[in-house]
């Protein structure tokens, strides 16, 4: 919340609640999740971190998925 307030909300004038909601949503989607580096995620944006996790999950679970698809024993 601190980041949202400091980087998006402070000093901005919104026309109405709808405009604020739209603008803040764009900030969260485009800046916070795709560009901004997060120290808790080893200084990577959340979208990049999640993509890396997904790639690792595919590599780790792939042999098991192939065995299940072919009917081979685990």
C-alpha cells in the first residue's frame, strides 16, 4: 500500500471514483506487477518471478505428467 500511495496516488487528481479505479488498476497491472522490482522476490518483478516458477514446475513435474499420460507406472 505504501508503494501505491507514494508512486501513484500522492499528488494526483482523479475526476471521480471510476477514473481513480481505472488509473490505479493500470498502475498495479503495468508498473507494480510487470516493471517494479520486489526485494522479497530477489529483485524481480512479480510477473517474471511467477513465470520462472511456472517453468520450474513444468520441468520438475513433466516426467510424472508424461508417465501419467502414457499409462506408465510412476
